[in-house]
């Protein structure tokens, strides 16, 4: 664990970097929410111009879970408690990575409007809440975060786009995280069918908040495109190719994506990739 500082005595972006380096997931989640509370209480300042050197040890994370290739992860059905525990662990891992991704955006990218930092700190705090909910539910199954292997796809894209705020906005929130908008409804349905209404209720909270997170990604992607006089559709395609973004596959949750700020041209393009009815 790294030495702590209080929100009143340093810059929010520096604190975000410090919390990003924290290895203990529960401490990271707690400190993230505390920093957001301090910012909302105007007890911390934001310095958009400050340059921060990458410490080279990012992100802070525990020794477990073991990180493996996605193909090495086994799928289990949700009818058993064991299968649902594996699912909850996978979701907790996504939310833990999402905390790191949002904190990384706060500290790494300088000279953005103050609202950029406020938006991503809010996202980090909500991801921390999701992680805490999933961790508590996982404990009810007799497990803890780290008990099962996981993969590192989300952070891998953060590494690829670490020098490019436009690429980050295009490919993390509105590509990788947007996939959660598509995946959540069928997962929630299967949990409810298995009688696990407590876990399904957590999925409802996550989907509601993730729509807002993807909307924030769309907001800043388009802000940057406008500032650079770039066409957002052509720019997205170029960035997806440059950074080897995963190919999008349906079915898509068109209603949630519309709420999250995707325009009709983007939705029409997705409809050509759809392999089933939209999840709404």
C-alpha cells in the first residue's frame, strides 16, 4: 500500500494516480469513493495543466486473480451456485478494471476541461460501488475476488491508448465498455431464471450506470473530434484499425446504446453486424 494524502492537501489528479497504484481492491474502491465525495464537497482541487510522470507500476492490483488468455477461461452454467460464483467473479474483475481505467483517464490526460476530470472521477466512484456490490454478493457464495482466473483485455487497451486521449475515448468507453450494454440484459435474464434475484438486481444497477459511463465516453470523443475538426465516424474506424480493437458482434442493445449517445448512423452500421434481435 502506498502512503496516503488527504484530498485537501494535493491535486485530484495526483490523488487519482496514487489510488490507481493501490494494490488492495477494497481499499482502492473505498478511497475512490472518498475522493469523489471530497470533490463534490469542494474539498479538493483539480489542476488540468499538471504533467504527471508514469511511475511504471500501473495498475496497482493484488497478486490474485491469475491473469490468463481469454480462451483459457472456462464457461459454466448459471443453474448452479458454483457457476454463478464464477460469473460474479468475472463481473467483479471487469468492475475492478473499470475503476483503474477511469482513474487512469483522470491522472494521465492533461489540459482537458475540468468537467472531463469530474466526469471520469464520477465514473470511477460508480465502478467502485459496483465492485463493492459484486464482492459482497460473491462473499455470500463463499468466495472472494481473486479466487478464479481472469483476463486483462480492458487494461491491455488502456496500455495501447496511453498516449492518445482520442483513442482512449473511442476504444475504451464506447467500444469495450459499451459491450457491457449488450451483455447485461441476457445475463440478467439468466440469473433471474435461475432464481438469483439478488444478483440480477446488481446487474440492473450496473446497466443503469454504465449507460451513463458510455454516454460520457461519447461526449468526450465527440468533443475531441469537434476540437480537431475530425469526422467522428471516419475517425472511429481509423482508430479501431490502428489500435486493433476487437470486432463488434451482435446482438446489440440498441435502446441502451441510443441512450448512451450513439447516433443513428452508428446504430444503422451496427444493425448490419447484428446476429439476432436487439436486447432491450
